[in-house]
C-alpha cells in the first residue's frame, strides 16, 4: 500500500513513509475507481529480479472506513503536517 506518484513522464512509483519503489503498471488489472497521482492504492505483484522494478498485477483502492475508525487505527497521526512547532494548527471552515 502506498501513494501513487509519477516521478518522470510515464515512470510511476509507489511511495510510503519508508521510501519509494519504481513500478510497472503495463500488466496491472485495475479494480473500479479512479486512479491518479497522489492517491493511496493497494498493489499486488512481484519484484522482478532482473531490474528490481515492482511489476503490479492488480491495483485497487483501500477499503473505505469511518473517520472515527481511521483516527483509532492511526492514533490521530498528523499526515498533513498541520502540527508546527509543537502546536496543532487546524483551520475549520467556520474559521476561514
């Protein structure tokens, strides 16, 4: 599971907090949904021994869950970097 990114035109990578891996999507079977850069995906496949590229056999989206379940599972991790200098900075629509 990771974030789909395109480092160069036509060269895709799967990124997570630990790093980035080049992927080959030419043989991937996609599930329903829209896939674009920076979306979180679940990819299955194998790393080719010849060049170390992850050859994706199927690409899908993670299952949907409620906000409460996500917060419980991630311990309220600040994925967007809103906490700055030890203070939590959050803008709500009513504050704009």
